[in-house]
C-alpha cells in the first residue's frame, strides 16, 4: 500500500455505506449503513468507520473534517474490464465484434505507437474514470509497451490502484499491431519487472483473445502466468457467435473455446474473462473448478449485439462474477449506467438485480473478483480510503423522485437507474480528493434526510 508523505488525519462525514458480504447469499444484513457517519483516515487508510459524533469527539482540535451531508459515501467503484486505447472508439456505429475490431478498434490502437499520444490519452482516461467515481480498473493497453508505460506512469502520479497489461497479439490483426510470441513474452516480462507492485500498480498478462494469438503465443502467455503467479490474466471468452466459430476453426483439437485457455494454463483464480455469454454447462464447470472470473459487460454486449449474459446460470454453476464497462465497446464509463443496463439484460431473461446486490457488485464484489477485498472495496479498518460521494438529487428528475423515496434500497435503485457521472459529487484516492471541489457542490445542504 502506498501513501503520499506524512498526511495528517482527516475525517469524511456523510451517510456511509459499505458491504461486508454478498447480499444475495448472506444469512444476515450484508452491509453497514450509518445515517450520520464518519470515516477517520490516516496515511490514506481507513482507521475507523462509524457514527460521527463519537469519532468527532475523540479527535484533536483542528482535525480536517470534509462534510458531505446529506450525500452518500461509498467505497470507490471498481471496473474489472476496460480498454485504455479505446477512448476514441466508443460510440462507433453499426458493427458486431469482429468487424468492429477491424473497422474501428485496430485503426485507433495503431496510434498508440506514439508515446505522446499515449500520454494524452492516459490523462483523459484517468480524468474520466475519477469523474465517474471509479478508483480501480483492470485495463487492456495496446500491443505497444509505451502504452503500458504511459498508463502506469499516470496511475502512479494519481496514486490509484490499477491493474493493466500489454496486449499480446501476433495474428489476425494489422501488421502494425502484431508482436511475436517471443517479443510479447520479453516485453511483458520487462514491464512486470518494472511495474508490478510498484506502489499501487499491478500487472495483468493480456492475450487479447484466442483469435489474435497463435498457439506459440498462448504457450508464452501461459509461461508468464506460471512464472508470475501473483499477476492477473485478462482476456476475452465467448462474446460473439462468429468469434466462437472462428476459434473452432483455429483450434480444431479443442473441445470448446474455454478448452483453449485451459490447455495453455491460462485459467485460475486470478483470471478475468470478459463476456462469457455463449457458454455450455461444461465450460461453466471448468471455470468454476479453476475459480476464474466471468466478467459481465452489459452496455458492450447490447451495443455490439453480442447477446445476454446469464447471471443465474453462471452463479448456479459456481462461477465467480465481475461487472464492467468494457469501454469502448461499452457505452459509458459510469458504473451506475453499467448497472442500469445490467438490470435490463437480466429482466429480459426473467431474472432480477436488486439494488443492494448491484452496489455490492461494483464495490466489494469486484474487489473479491480481483482478490483485493483486503485492500479495497469496503471501509473496514486498514482498507485504502478510495471513496465516491454520491448525490442522489443531482438532477431535477431525481430530486423530484427522491421526494417519495423512503428506504435506502429505493434510493440506491434510483441511483443505478437514473444515475451517471453528474451524481458523483467527489472522488477520493487514498483519502485525498481527486475529483469534485468548488465547481461541484459537496457542502452540507438541505435535503430530506437532514
């Protein structure tokens, strides 16, 4: 854990909410909610979370108190699948996955051979995440090592906990975006040595997907995973039916798409698999046995026309789940917008997504998916104080609806249904405010809960 210098203690005050377990399965309340709460922060970490007055009464005179009442303070949002080079691909019209890659994505990603372009985009990327209350993400960089350098340099400057890696891609892509099995291995290894666990940074071994990696490259990726067991692995699985058919042609010996990754040793508890839509019972059983994570990307799945993620079948098979934006196939950086679309995807399948489950998913649930629940995702003592302050009355329509809201769960459902970046009054990283300020009112103001 990294903190910047000797920071004096400070307090964040507001309505505090965090989760201790999955509301879907917990035998008792799985969250703490404090109407007038306080977070005592020392060296960027939560020292104490509880009722405001006992904490405030015990503080030395002059301790800084940032008062966000009547707003809601939650752990910062976590996005476990997003593409750093696709900030100018988002909102590209009219193609499904394989055509979309060729027509839009690969064209934009070639620009990341330029370090200055990488640096400019990194600044935008982090500004946008923090503006949306996202304090940790798992990102694909481009095939260029300099894209990873720019990403981690910017993350280190902001003191954010990020997981990212250089894409491995040696076939079925433009020549300017191809590495080789050998160069991809060597560049990834050098980047791991430089950046993995440097401050708050973490590395992910990142074969883009089976379509764009040869068998030799997948072998090399598997070797990296065996040599660096504390690194994550990020890739894509069963997003699109044409993609699945192409994998069948490229790997005729495999039983199915999942079998390809299993064969090369790329499945395990630190493996994050984007999409996992068109899955057989056998494949879900393999993922469950490996403790790998299926990452649900609702806005992307709808926008690119890939299909509907089956949360019920996935959880019943025992597969761990994360939920992510998948920008730029996804259409919003906001985890609030993402959960609105997740709700609709499940409604179309006769399933449901209660608000408490949704907010658990994008905080502690995604932290658990990353194996980082002891570091981020809640306000238990010793966790990083990465936090988001949410204004449930940020728009006229929401303020009008809030007049009839009577419970916390109703308010959370309003936030996940109508919420977006405008509801983020402030974002904190290691206890330091990195978004929100004089231009975004986070001061005490009249409200139905005052």
